[in-house]
C-alpha cells in the first residue's frame, strides 16, 4: 500500500516530464515567418542538390560518418550524451536533475514548432527524391510519410545548443559549433536538404525565444543555472 501511495505522489511529476510546456499552436508558426521550401526549378534547389552531394562525400570520412550516425538517433537522452561531452559534465536525471529537467521540458516544447510547417509543406526528403539509401536505415520507412521542411532533428540540436549556451555562456563557441555540426549531420545522413536544416535553425531560435516568455521555463532555467554553477565551482 505504501509503495502505491508513493507512486501516486510521483505521477504528476512523471506526466510533466513527458509533456511540453506549450503546444504547436502556442509556438511561432514558421509557415508565416519563413519562405516555403525551394522550388525544384530554382537556383536554391540546385544548392540543395550540391549540398546533398557534399553530404555523400562526407560519408567517406569514417569519423564524420560515425558522428552523423550517432546524431541520427532522435532522443533527448542522446542529446544529453552529445552535449555532456562538450560541457564535460554528465547531463542525466541522476547526476544533474535540474539541468536535465530544463533541457527535457525545453526541447519537448521547441520540438512543437516544427509540426505545423512540416504538415503544411510535406516536402519530399532527399533520400526519397533520389531513391538512395541513408546512413541510418532504421528511420527510412516511417520518415517517408513525414515532411522534410524544416528539419526536426536540427530544431532539437540547435535548441539544445541555445539553451546550454545560456546555461554555460563561457563555453558558447564550443556548444554552438557542436549544434551546427548536429544539423549538418542530417544532410550527410541523406534525410534532409540543406534548406531544411537552415530553416530549422531559425525555427529553433524563434521557439527558444518564445520559451523564454513562459514563467515555468524561466524557473527551470534558474534552477539549472544554480546547479551548473555548483558543479563547476
């Protein structure tokens, strides 16, 4: 009976950890502030094609290929592992609960900003367009039915970089460099056009700005800063 009561007491926390602070209708709508994806007859699309070929060339570098494969794993825990290397601190629910909670709820929320434009444009992904394999076949089947513009992975990675830059401004250059690499991994993987990735960085920036108008998030960030300072004294 005691165990059941303890579980019930923690249910609100479990639910909150899995829910965004704002839904897609409360986030900036990229359909209104970004141009549509490039037309296939445009010069911009020719650049997309050139960058796709660049991505294919990058696969010949085993180190860069390994990074891109790891970056293809869509999960907040994977993002935490990636940026743990950059910060030199293990970001986890056990080791850094305040930072982990801020990042988890923050990223679940910024992710909402990609839903409306993705559904609106339903852009064909490059691996489907060229009928060629990606470097991460696990996602190929289901992402055929998911819009390419803007890149959801890039929204995740760039949002994380922005939030962690605010947390650790002394490491901004390194954090943002890793965030940029994360987005370019999507081009190398074959899942996104360069214009998808570029647009996603703008969407992520707008989403993070909107996040900072939410009092609940500001409280989370304040606690995360306090924890980071304590860990890096």
